[in-house]
């Protein structure tokens, strides 16, 4: 994930954490992938156990200033986090479809992304 705006990178990490927690279980593979994102953007710490004081609505707001291609890239990365454990359960599916709707990604486009991750 290569985002130049520090607010976008921070929000992306928070969104990735929220996605990892979508099913109530954060597995090793999800943590490792988020740590990789953190290293790539120069973030030295990641806390997955923090109380979630942000909502999906708050996090979706950062997408507003992104171009459509960037939105799709972020959503693809979020799907990678969710698929890191080779499982995509109903709560994760609901999370990502709700997020896609909020940020203006068409369901058919999301279906294509889900099929290719």
C-alpha cells in the first residue's frame, strides 16, 4: 500500500485493523499482514487490542478524497487482510460489502475483487 498522505495511511491501518476484527477473531496471519503494511509506511507499532473508538462510517470518510482507482486498491488490500487466514466468513463478508456500499464501489465490482483475491 503506497499512500503519500499520512492521514490516509493512518486511516488505512485503522481500517485494516477494523477489518481484521470484523469476525471477532484476529489471527496470526492477519496480524502479520497488518504489521507488513505498518513497516512499509514507516509505522513502528501496531496495537490490535485497542478499544475500537472509530466506526466504519468514520473510516469510510477518508475514501471521499481518493480517486476511484485508489478506492479499489484500498478495498483489495482490505480483502487481503480478511483472506489472510484463508477464510472469509459471513461477518467479514457483511463488513466488506457494507464498506463498499458506503464508499461507492458497485456490488458487481466488489464481486469481481472478491473472486480474484
